[in-house]
C-alpha cells in the first residue's frame, strides 16, 4: 500500500470495495445493526443478518435491496441469547470462511423487573456479553479460514462510567436496569480487548477490534420503512440534540470502519470524532478500566464457566 493511500482520510460516504468478502452482523435487522448491514452491503460484500425474527429480517433485506442495487444479503436464524441453539445456527451458514463478524445484537431495558434468558442468565448480560462470547467459539473455524478475519465488538459510550462488579456480574444482588446495561456493554468491550491479547499470544491472523456508536437517537435517524420511521416532526424536535449526538446511520460509521479499514489493528477502539458522541469515526484511546488484564481474566474465566465454553474459543 502506498504512503498516499495510508494517509488518505477515511470517507464514510466512499467505502472501499469488499467484493467476495462475507460479513455477519448479529441483530442486523434493526437499529444500528441495520445501518451497519446497509453500509456494508454497499461495498459488494455478502452480508448475513443474524436475527431471531425472520419477518423483521425480510423487511430489513427488502429495505437494503431497495437502496443498494444488487445487494447480496441473506438471513441467518440466530438467537444470540439462546446458547443451545448457536452451534446449529452457525452450521446453517453453509460457508467455508467468514471475513468478519459484528457482535452487535443487544438488549437494553429501562425498567424492572429483572429478566432472564432461556439459560437462566440476566437478560442484558446474557445477551449482550455471554451470547457473543459463546458465539465466537462456533465462528472461530470460519474466521480462521479467512485471510484476515475480524471480530468487531460493538460497545457503548455508557460503559465509560461503569465498573464491573465481578461478584455480581448478573445483578442478582442489586439490579438497576441502566447500570446493568452499561456493565453488560463494558463486559463486551473488556472481552474484545482481552480476545485481542489472546489472539496475539497464539499468533492468530484474526483481529479483535472494539467500536461504539456514541450517542445515536431514533429521532435523528433517517427513515427506512418499515424497519424504522422518523416523522418530520420528530426530526425537527430533535434538532437541538443533534448538536451533541447523531442518528443511528452515523452511529454505524465507527463499526463499519472497524470492519473495513485495512489500517485497523487488533486491540484498537473506534468511536465518533467529537467527544465520542457524534461525527466521523476515529481511533480512540482505550480507557484503562476496559483494558485491565486482571479484571478481563476473571471475566473471561467466569464467562467460560457460565456458557460451558472452551477457554480458547477455538483459537489455538
């Protein structure tokens, strides 16, 4: 790669070609996941939408095809929160390699009561973190079969102000929805950075990268009916907020860069340029509490026990 290409600024509206590549986006049928899928589809890649709801996935694929002529999109029946179904779901991909997975699917609850997954885990921690932790094991052979596979974990700005309580990861003792959500996203991000350390230790070609969307509001998001509909009135009322935050289409930009940019390296963090809340994507310094090796090692060990997952996640 020439020095000129290395210095060329990343342009969110002129993405590099990714023809012949295959990307899986969990939760790609709605929210930020939808816009990640739409933007990746514009590169010529095959984009697989991992979703438990076939009807919503069909609507998302119809919308993407209407905006990206010739888009190569397909659906994978996938419930990240149902650990026992993951192996069968991944086998249903029918692929010989996977260039990147975007660990995006998530749950955010605003009010009690505390809820649990089918496997008995607190719903947000079980879906956002444990589900993707376990899914990585089943995807490992496909990622290793790619020339330079990537695992992009989607975190949250909310994780900056949280700290993990390793004695109460599932909020059984003290459940506060917003805090539990922030901690579940922090767990995801800690996992992404720890995974990078472990991949490097074994000399793997797979990279683990973390990205977050900053502040992304529905009211600032362009309509993609029937996937999402924003009325002119909603957009008008949200204009003042647009000084600080952005829509979910822009929230997808850091994640898409983490997937596509050839300059991205494992262990890096990408987010919006301005205060980590809005703007074009850039590399950010990793906050120390997200990269603490001791905390990450404890989280990894506990996550493996809770999901009955191999400690190496298939990357030996």
